[in-house]
């Protein structure tokens, strides 16, 4: 991927998050460029998921500042950052197991007319039209990730890889500008992982999204991410291209020398 001179879509400045005496995130600063897939790696306990939780508003930072599209967001909740166009996925899929694949997607758009009972009485035509529009958008999203044939299947019956694709489709329904993916390759077999990687790349190349991705599956990270940021013990260790990261002595020491667990 080539260089990008645009201002960062996400800027993290000296963020700190402590749990008692544990420094989960210890003064990290980083930037995420727009229309790129930026990777975040590090050993277990490095603070990656905690950092995502702080960026998205699930946790409040103890110190530091976070800017999204130039606007400070570290004082916002998870719901508020979502409304701003920042969407966070989780390491464990959060599909609604007792609903169909299609229903999982149709619940995503906020402020639907049909959620207000009095509107279903007074403006039923408007409610039906909006519901049809949401259904069409959901079907398009399922088609784009290869799950259209499973639209009437209960989400609980999907494989690990299919659940990741469902989460990807749900993200598309929210139409965010920045997507924080936490371990999208977790529990996914190699074939499904390649399919997932292809769809993540399309989000950027065809949909114009920006992706910030935590990964333990190094094959996936090295395949789709550039640049890659490495965390260790709550701090930023280094940043570079996949080629630079794969041969960086500090990274090799962290992963092979037993540091930062």
C-alpha cells in the first residue's frame, strides 16, 4: 500500500488506563490513517483490547486524549462514538443466537419508525417502506459477504467463520467510517480466514472505510495490514510495514524471548 498524506482519522495521545496497580495501557500514542487497514499486534496482556475499549468509549481513559476526525471523543460513551461513525467489534462474536441471520442485520439501524408503537398505528405505510428499505440493505450486505443463502438460518447455527462474516455484515449495516476489529480471525479456519481477509480489503478499497485491526493470527495481519503497530506492556513498541515488523529485533524479542505476557 502506498503512502497517505491525509490527516489521521484517529489520533491517540498519551492514553493511560489502569486497573488498580496494573498499567493496562501506559501512555500510548498512535495515529490511524484514513482508507487504510492498520494492524495492532502484541503478546497476551499487551493492552490491545483495553486500548480498543478506551477508544470506543467502553472504558474511560485515566489520562490522555483521543481524536476522531479531529474531534475529541475520549469523553464519549460507546453509543456516542457509534453515532459518530466509529464501530467496534468484539473478540467473541455477539450475534443474537435466537434470531435469523437476516433479523440480526435488520435490527442494526437506529431510530427505526417501527420501534415506536404509535407510529405503526398512524403511519403504517411509512413504517413498511422503511422496513423494506432496511431489508433490501440487509440482503445486499449478506450477499456481499457470501451469506445470502443463510439469511433464514438461526445465527446460533453458523460456523465460527460465518459468525465473523455476519459481524462484518452487521458492521456494514451501521455504515461507519472507522471499524475497530478485535481478533476477526479468532476461531476461523484457514479457508474462512482468506474469505474474511478478502472482505476486509473490500471494505477499504470499495466502500472507502478505515479499519484498525487487532490480530493474533499473524498470517491474516501480515496479509491485510499496512502499517502494523506493535504493543508491549501497555506501550507502543514500534510501527512499520509487514516486512519491517517481521524482522524487527524488538518484535522478535517480545514474541520469542518471553517478554510482555
